[in-house]
């Protein structure tokens, strides 16, 4: 298969400029926080920050796994910072965020995978800014149901766990993860707390077939998933997997329509869509 080396014309994003972007960057720096927007080199940083939403990365910027699509550094992370939840809440208050997404690196070194830290951060934000909607984008906690229950019991509105790709590609793209484990997180969340919106996302362009994508959509919908994001995989650097194919906007539109026909409550499907893209629209 020929690997595309240049982005097509439809892969374009605005440079992250403007007052809101500058304020967000300064606040994050001042409070010693990390954002996945910057760490993962998201193309939508400028748009999201200008809409007063951001994705905070908890538990440091060093991951215990080495997924082949991700630019976040991996290695041995430091212990969790017990003051981080307070600083996240302070950032939300200073920036006047209406919707905050909190994610983390994988922390397989921690007994609960960092679940208690997620819960503490959600509680701190809700106490400081009650009107802010809280979304968490969680790792798989190695399938620990008690860890998941800790997060689900926190004051969150949306629980997101990304499926990322089709089962056939997991070993190459997502070593350390398991497709059935990810489906189990979506199912278990609905069983634990039916009022929480569940969400998942896939990257396209890594060598998956369309029938495989549709099979995953059927699986996650059967697991009770409410919100779906579909976006183009873009190679963050030469260290990560190459792009196998650039998916045309029309194909994204068609997949989005098929997903809506399956019963998803909300679907974002397009080349530059990422997990947190237009996150403020994902609540009813």
C-alpha cells in the first residue's frame, strides 16, 4: 500500500491565536498544568480554546504505555500530585470554562490506574464552578470495575473512552489495550449510572476497512454508547505510525449518517474531528 506523505487540501486548521488562546495558555502555565491539546498537537486547539473549553491532562505528561499513534512521552511517571485537582478547579474558574474535559496518561503503575485522582478533580471543579459541565476521557484502568465505579460516581456529565481503531489493528496501534475491555467500559458505565452520557471515538486512516469500522460502530452502540467521534489519524511526528490513507470529507459525512441511523444521539465525523471537538455540544 502506498503511504500518503502530504496532507490533502481538506486537512487545514487555523493557527492558535487570539485573546482566549493566550489567556488559556498563560493560565495553564501559571498553574503548572498540562493540556492534551498541546501534548497531542491537536489541530483544533485554537478553535476550542477560543470557545472557552479545554482538555486538561491529569497525572503528569508521562505515559506508562507506548501507543503507536500518540505523541505523548512514555516512561516512568512521578507520583500523582495531590494538589492538582485544586489547580484544575482554579484554572476552570479563572478561564470561565463552561465545559471542561479531563483526561490522563495511562497510569498502569497506580493500583487504581488514577481513578481516585479523576474523581477528586471532578469534585474540585464542581465545588468551585457548579455550572461547569465535566467530561472525563479515561484510560481503560486495565479493566478494573471498582476503579471505573469510582469515576462514574463522581459529578461528571460525560464519560468518554476511546475505542481508537478496529480490533484487527489493536496490536499494532494500541499495544497494551484490548478491544473487548474497551467495550466493557462503555457497557459497565451505563449499568452503573444510566444518566451519564457515554462517548467513544475512532481514528481513521490506519489501514482499517469500511466494513470493520461499521462493525465497531454497531458494537459500541450495542454497548449503550451515546456519542461518537470519527476523525482522520494524523501522524504527530516521524516516531509514530504513518498515515495509510486520507479519508475524504464525503466518506466521513457518509459514515456520520450511517452512525446516526444506528441510533447515536450525537455524532461528530470529519477529517479534523478529535475526541473533544465541539465537546460542549455533546450534552442534550
